[in-house]
């Protein structure tokens, strides 16, 4: 469920308007922004560059049109957008302020604060006010541009007004709340994790505490947390439909706990995929295993921490957990399929040659028949050439190249012969103890240098003054501080369009779904092994901790 609908469920008082909190927020605003009539001439050049305007003249945002304290709320949100590294759409914000002011004149119950109504209530009220003034219903584009901005401000204010410990909040967003622990280089897409739909309440509150401890200790990363949250939602949906309701310890009789969880396993096996190409089809055995393992790990954690949980969550029922809660299923019952070499999907030579020959179209202009995304083009080039995971390439440092450990640098002839000329340092996003450097040739160095030059030419004008890019591949939006890596969603969207455009097929005539970028990694490992490269060399190259993992790529019998 998307954030638009989930915001409507924040109906308790945790994020309601609080005057003392707003006073504290307002006092933290820099003096140049602490005004309800913000003029471009009063800002520093690096601040003014954060505001998107359609003309070269200055701007003046008159928040004072709104009643107090709503004027301060919107002015504070404006400043926070700049602080987050985003861009403030001056036209949309100015229009939103004007129509909010007109709306509260007709709806006095909304005068106190933006938090006086839900986002949906505000949207309806804004539409009614505009319609009365213009004699017709507002267009979709007009309404969307204003309400999207209004919802953005609403969530910022809700988070700020919510004075509970961060982990007790129903919405977790690391971009809005720096208290949430996250790795320095954390691959992520949508920033938020939502808990409103997780029932029963004891499961919701305990899951939040479980995630808090796991993030703080490093047992879970933000990415893994988001995945595990999905598995626990399925468990919660099942529990919520049972009568009578189940307590945290599930069953009084230890023997019945096992039978209860076998029933849940049987339930998961009846589910079908809700999204993706297999929508409506039964879940794969691997997916079933992942879902029930999420629940098993949750209960193993709670068994180990039952005393702390009973105290912090004020739920003495957690003390009833025993050893039978730590292992919910016996060996083999979950039925996880063993990963076999033939399950590794490899792009065959015919398809791979077509893909590499047409990669330039990813960066070519639309007029030239391309997709006009040079960053995705270079990301795929590096993924295919190096065999790194997509997240490891997306999150390369701005300058990821290191010199070779040798006394004399490589010669021009060495480079021409394809010899290694540098080392590539990448973020090891999956296995902390695994290698994080890779020998590379001159062609890979050239791709990296081209990307650096492209970013300096095309993206640098959007950056705040004096900042230095953190990553090689950079997000276009909300990135004035240049600390956000290129979004994974954008890679998938672009490659999906690319696949449709090219209609590339393998030697058997099957359409290649190379949007599944991990296939490039499988292909690289397999090609090295089939070329006779020693196992230990391939293991080091692929960043595997054991030769067993590397051997899974040997002699694949299945191709994309």
C-alpha cells in the first residue's frame, strides 16, 4: 500500500499540532529563513539555487497569507526541503499557500494547523475552494502538483510533531528522521517503512522494537528490514483473520505451537503472487521459504530477548516463550530448494552480443532512437564487464579507482593489450567480510572517467555551492548535497523500456528479460569458469567467501 493512502491512517494524536514543538522547530530555523515572507534577495546564492523558478527575476513567498501558526509550518517546511538537498518548486508552493489561505476562510475548523485535517480532507477542501472561485472542477495536473507538495509538507510536519521515540512511530523514513540507524552506504529505493497495516497490535509494536534493536546492533540492514517487514505482514494478516485472537506466545501447549505453525506454513503455500510477471500464480518454493523464515527469525529473536521485551513493551506474555518458539519448523519442513547450478540463469552468447552491441542506445538521444540516459548506459556497461552487483555499481565512490600495487605504472602498451591498469574499489553491500576491490583494465577506467566528466557537465549546476559528489552515479532529484546515489527504480524502468525496444532474443528464440540485472553477474562468473580461469581466482574476482558458492556457476545448463 502506497504512502498516499497510509497517511490517511495516521489518526491518533502522535503527530498532531503542538505549539511548543513548533516553537522549538521555528527557533532552529536559520535567521535568513525565519520569516513568513521569504524573498530571494534575502538568501545566500547557494540557498537561492534550491528554488525552482520559471524566470530570471527573483521571487517572494508570502506565507503570512496563512493564519498563525500555519504560516510558520509552511515556512519551516520550505527551509527543510532546502536542508534535505531538494529543490523547492516556487510556483507550486506559492499557489499552494494562496489556495490554503482561501480554503481556511471557508473551513474555519482547519485554521489551526496543516495537521487539522488529513491529506485527503485537505485535497477535497482545496478542490472545492478552487471550483467555487472558477466555476469548474480543477484539472488533474493543477490538483496533483499542489497536493503532492502538500502531502510532502504534511509528512514532514507529522514526523516533527511526533515526540515519541523514533521506533514507536508508524512511519519510518531515514530521510526525515536522522535518528534511524542506517549504514553509510545503504542501497535503498523508497525511503519509508510503514507499520499501520500490521496487525494485531502486539505484533506491530514488537516488530518495531525488534527492528530497532536489530538496526542498532547491525544484525539487520535497512534493506533487509524492508524485506522482512513484508514477510511479517503476511503472518499478521493470517493472525488477524483467526478467531479467537492469538496471543504473542501463540498457544498455551508447546505441542500445539508446532501444529499451529504447520497450519501457517500450509496457508503460505496456498498464496499467489500479487505483483510481477507471475501475478496470480502460486508462490515459488523459494518465496514460501523466505516468508516463513522471516517469522521464524522473529520468534528466535524474541525468545532470546523475552525478558527485555516483556519490560519495554509492557507485555508479560513474552515471558511465556520457550525453546519451541526458537525453531518453529523441523529440518526439511519448509522445503527450501537447494541452489543448483542449473538454476543460475545465464545470458547466452547470442543474446549477450546483441545487448552489448546496442548498449549505446541507452545513452543516445530520443531523436537518434535512444532512451537518453547515459548514467544507466554506463551502469550496465560496468555491471556486464565486472560482474558486480547492481547496488555495488550504483554506489561506487565518486573516484573509485586505486593504483596497482607495483613499482612501475602500466605502460600504454599494457593498456592496449587489455592488461590491468588499476584497482576498482566498490561498496560491498552484501557480505561485509568479502573482498571490495577488483583489478580493472583501461576500458573500465575510461567508462568511469567519462561518467565523472558527464556528471560535472550536466549535474553540477544543480548542486549546492562547495559540495563534492559522494557517488559516481548520482540521483537527479532531491540531491543538491550530492549525497544520493542513482535510484535502483530508475535503472529497472529504463531497462524495461530498453528491452521492449530491442526485442532481443537468445539462440533458442526466447525473449531475454535482461532487466533482471543479476543475470549479468551469473554470466560473468560462468564465462570465467568456462574459459578455464582457476577456481580460486574466480572466487576472489566475484567476491565470494567460499569456493562452494563459486562452483554453483560452473557448467550451467540453463540460459536466459
